[in-house]
């Protein structure tokens, strides 16, 4: 095992694991606001300070408790009829539905912008952003490249923008994951989450959020599918409470002693042509009962969904007693509401 503290992470020949330590952390950025405007944006978990991430989780927990009050909930009119545009270039069930409901339950108005009208190349992305800026207060975007999201956000300095998933990051999912862990563990600090599978957008945002809350992360991926080194460096610079990231080739070693095991599909949206190759590469990374038995007794199982049952996870695990995948899905709504209040409402951020 190789130890790294503030160095560029990389495997040495023959190593099966490595540790990326915490070089003391750095102050977190706040939600970025453009001078002369009230615009804030949430394009990455790293747009939050660690304090804000914790406060977002607490706010989401309160909103969840208060949902039973319906229109009498304290924040039922917080958005005051403001318009939020949903611009989804990729398919979505949980993200789209929860944002639609979240906007409505906060007293806003959600509008669906057809992707063929806004993201098909009919006009420049900047012109789309500048037009929407005149009509709506916030745009929730699910698209492909993260750079595309940044281009859109930079073109409209008075428009709030939320990342609803890109190829590189899925920050809304990570905030919901943090709420889920809080519900089951109380304070998650000092715990360990093992992510088994592709070093993809979900793994990126999970790693960022987890170490910011003091949670250790074990990442097990086949060669060629690791989390990018830049992601590891930026995440570990923000780690709290001695949290670290360990990289593994052997999924059994990664899971051993973990408090939770997380996986995702082997081929994400846009990678369908690689599905057969990826099935071969990831065959031994399937989360089944035998692999889960290496974790701590009662270890949670997480998956962002949709799941390809029988590939990355077996039915007995995803439907098992410690599976919290539908808690995660539920919590997408409450964390989406919290994020909207952070950007558009009067939440204390």
C-alpha cells in the first residue's frame, strides 16, 4: 500500500491499493455569485463549503419532516411564483420528477424546455442561456459534458444554474446520499463507504461529498476505469476529520470492514456501445451477497438507480434488508428542495 499526502495520486507497479491522505484541507468556496447579481449556481459538490454541505443536509432533513404539512409547511411559498426551467438532454426519472415536485411544493413554477429546441445546435448555447435569463430565475440542466454546463452558466450572469447530471459529476445525487447516510448513521464522520465499479460521475460526486463530511472512501475499479487523478486531488484537498480515499483493484479488499457499499451501472448514458466490453471488465465487481458479507454486519447498500439487476448488483442485495436505494430516491426530492432554497429562497447560506 502506498501513502500519499498532497501528492499526485498514482499506483506504483505491483500495488493493489493506495491511500490518498488529507493534506489538512482547504477552506471551501461558497456558492459562487457573480458580482453585481444575486445569481448563485450549483455545478459541483465543490461549489459548497463543508459547512454548507452539512447545512444543506440538515435543511433537507427539516423539509422532509415538514412535507406532511402540505401547503401549511413554512416554505410552501418560499419561491413566490418564480420560474424554474428544466432542460434535460439525457433521460431522467428521479431527477426530473423530484425537481418538478420540489419547485411546485416551494411555490414556484417549473417549465419543461424541449432539448431539441435548446440544445440541438439550432443556436449557440450562450444565446439559449441569455434568452432564458430574461424569462426564468433558475435553470436545472442535465447534459453531457461538464464544460457545456459551465459555458451555459458563464453566458448568463443573472441566472442560477443547477447541475442535474453531466458525464463528469452528479452533485444532486451526492447530497441525497449524504442525507441518507445521516438518517441511518446520525453523524457519518469516521465511517467508511466502499464504491465498487466505474470511476464515473456518481463516484466523483460521492467521493467529494463524503470526504467533506469526514467519511473515508474506498474505490474499487478495474484498470482503466479509475476515478480521474484530478478528481482525487481536488477531493482530498477538501477532506475533513482525517478522511482519506483508498484505491483498490480487488473489490473484496475494498469492501472489507466498510460501513456501506455503493455501486452504479457499468455503462453510463452515452456508453451503450461499450456495454459488452465493460461487462467483461467489471465481471468480478458485481455486488452480491458474498461480497457484502465482507463488509461490517448490517452494512448499507446504496445505488443511485436505475439498476441493471444481475449485472452490477444481484436482486438479493438490492432487495435485501440493508438496501437503502429507495431511501436515496426519496431523498432526492428533499435535497432538491434544499438546493432550490439555497439558490433562490431565504435559506441561511
